[in-house]
C-alpha cells in the first residue's frame, strides 16, 4: 500500500471524485493558481481547468453562499476555507442556509456540499488563528461533521463527504498535513458516523479525534510503560457520533478519558460524557475525565502555548486519575 | 417561451390579474393572521405587487427566482398554487414546504422558486450560486433575486455582486426599495441612498425603475434578462416601490417612522389602479371585465383558504423527516 501524506491523501480524494463526477467542483481562496494555501489542491487546476477549480476573492460569506446556491441548482460544491477561523464569517451560510435548506423546503432541496479546511491549533499563531471549531459545528442538526486523524481516514472520509447528499463539514487537522501513512489506492471509502479503534487495550479508553488521536496514542505508549493498557477510540465523525463504539469500549475498560483540542466548556467531550453517563453508568468504575485546551484564548509564547494544549502527559495523568493511580 | 418586448395587451391583462391575485391574497392573509390561523412573522406585499409581477413576467418557466421573507407575491407569480401557499402560511401538511417553512420559507423547486429566506441579504449569494450553476451546466437560464433596500447595507450583498460581475453570472439583482428597513428610513442608515449607484463599484449594468408601474418593471427586467442570457452579464435593478402595510403583521400600518399622509400619498400611485386605468383607456378591458376578474380572484383566494383550512396538520413523525437526505 502506498504511503502518502495527509495532504496528498486529501488531494487524491478530490482528484478521484472530480474525475468520477463532473458536477463536483472546488472553490475557495488560493485553490487554483497558487495550488492551495496548504497545497491540498496541488495540480487540480491543471487537470480540471478554471471552471472547476475556482479562485475566489477573500469573501468567505459570499463564496460559501455561492456554493450553497450552486448545490440548490444541482452541483456538488467543495468549498475550501483557508482555515476554519475565517469560516466564522460564513457561518450564516453554513447554518442558516446549508443546514436548514432540506428541512425548511419540506424535503425539496438537497444540499450536497462539502465545507472543508484546516482546523485546530497550529504553532505560535496566537489567538485568532489557533482554534478548534468542532463543538460549534457539531451542534447543528442538518450538518454532518468529520475530523480525520490519519491519511487513510482523510481520503476515505473526504470521498464519503463529497458523495453525501447533505452538507458535510470536513475538519482537517492543520498540524496533520505532513503526517504520513498508508493509504489504499482508488476506491477507499470511510463511512461517516463510524469510529475506529486505533489501539486496543483493556484498562482505560482514550476517546479522541483529529490531532488528539496522535496525542492519545503517545499517552498510551507512556501508560504501557506503567503496565496500563489503554484503548484509543478515534471518533472520526462528530455528527453523527458512533455511540455504539464508545459504549463498547467503555463496557470493556470501565474507565474513560475524553481528549479534544477545543475548549472545555460545552465541548465535544461534554457530549461524549453525556453518552457514557446515560448508557454506561453502571459500567463505570470512575468518573470520566476530560483533557482539553486550557479555557483561555491561545497565547503566542511557545511555553504558554504548550501549557494551553492537550499533551500526552496530560492525557496519561488523566488516565492514571481514572485508574486511581495518582 | 421568450417574453415579448414590448408586452402585448394580452400579457398586460395577465399582469393585472397577477397583481390583483397578490393584493386579494395578502388581504385575506391579514384577515387569517388576525384570526390566529397564521402564526409567527408574516410580511405582506401589498403596494409592491408591480415588482414581483413585472419582473417575473419577463422570465421563462425554466428560469430561477429566489427571494427574502416578503415573498408570498413572488411565489404566486411563479405559479405556486394559492392553496399551497395559504396552506403553508397555515402550517399545514399540504403547504408548499409541507408546513415546515411557513410564511418566510415558501419553496417550490419544481417551479424553480428557490425560497423565501429569512436572514436579511443572506440569500443574495445563493442567487449568484444558482447562476454559477447555470453557467457551469451550459444553460441559458437566469436567476432573479429579490431583496429590500436594507439588505444593501449587508456584506453579503457586496460580496455577491462582486463575484457575479467578476464571473459574469446570469443573475438579476432586484432591489425592492420600499424606503424603510422595518422602521428605519433608508437615508438614516445609508451613505448612498440611490442603490443603483452601488453597481458602479462592481462594473455592473444597472437601472433605476419606477416600481409602481408594472410595465416599466417588466421592460427593465426584460432588458436585464437579455443581457444575462447573451453573455451572462448581471444587472442591478433598483425598483422604487412602497409597502402600504407595516413591516410585518406585528407592526402598525404606518407606525412612528412614517406618517399616515405619506402612506395615503403613495397609494395614489397604486400599481393596480394605474394599469387598470391604462387598459380601460386603451379599451383593452372595461369595468365589467375588471369586476369579473376581481370576482374570479376572490373565488380563487376563498378556495385557497378553504383548502388550507381543510388540510391536515403535518403528521407528528414529520418532525424528524427531512433533517438529512438519504
């Protein structure tokens, strides 16, 4: 199986889907001539032309809305945001137009559109460029939200997203674009709504997604040195969320830690904890712990930044707490 | 079929009938609202009939129209059955959006009426997106987009006009300037009070149109349609009109922001009276034909109310239908 970067896996998914279906097009800032701010769209302009790889002005609200309109008239737009931080300007279109269109039209207008781009903290970008938006987006009925952690999942989930007849939010990890991994060639589909056990274990479940999967896997390595066997469950999809996979793992380990890049208050982890307390209460041997970004805007200074982020050490410590080892 | 320029006598009579239908429908809507049969926000079109009728009469059946929340009139002109519109206002299962959209979200995708949208200006990029899809698919349809003058202060308006012009999209922006955004006179909140001037910023064709004269609106739209079909050139039409009623049903007739005298003065230019008098002078119709037409329309509106009254509420299971498509 070929080894690709996360970036090139996304590129492969886009290329394959654009080859497969002429109604798929890519629109966003710098996607064409510049070859993509993060080079996800490299080579696509040359292969598909300017009609299908559309450079836009810096106008997130406007081009997100143009994507929604194009989907209303039968196309399958892929709208790239240079980062999700800028997509805040387009939330009216994502939430009020895309997510509601099918429902408020009484089922008449499907909305096969993908909104994608990098999400989560990068390195020393300070407060406005280092944010994780998944809890905002996963809150909205009418949207699907995925956040792949590996190159193979990135390809498989983006292909699923493009083929879906609903608006799908694809949150790409800004720090994951250079991550390498094996990626199946050709038709490789990861269904939306299914979690994946990235590492099996018996003592504690680490529930994570996107960039925090690597954090949890490192924590699992550290815990193994202390004879703790951690299971790592990658949610992959945040709406719908694979409740069965979460519950199956907790039934096995009886203990859980939820890890995310976002802030703690009303975060994704809060939803996971709700699922566990509701449906696995009797199986729990300890209260569920959460590891999140510190409840502050991201600072610029690298020591402060490190202190703000979820880390393998913080996850391992939380795991020891649910095991009453410290 | 291409709409004739100038409009034939036959078409003028059709336009008169369409305006009268909107007037009588809206009068009945106000009545039904007062009786509690219609809930929520409800924005009437009385006074502005010439805008919807003049512009939409210049379209083909396969062209697109999209509007704001003051869209009952436009839906009727597009051919959405009055019963289906009234049933939607009543929240019934037989409504054109199955009772889930209500007054602000009338949809009929089959008739290419792409909705009533409730966020001021939010649908203007959608119109550009529909036109983008037309061009992408190699069609020669146009998309007409209705919005009030208050939407011109919203960023979405400017982003959409810019991209429509850069990409030469076949869209006609119809600004229905009724002088008040809710209770705020346009000149109190707009530095440029001739909306038509904004077209200069986007190198776009534009016309200022008397919105109380349906034939003027028709002819201006007809010219814009031709530009759009030929080369995909967008147009901004500023149509000066006036609403006789409050902003919504919860707003008194003239309120504190305008005088009763002003409203009465505007009514002297009533679009229906103007066209009826013209057609009588030209001996195209006489008073008895006019009375007969009004009688027929009364019957149509009564039948619409009866249909809405007799229709069932949506099945409780509908609550969870159409959130996501298969």
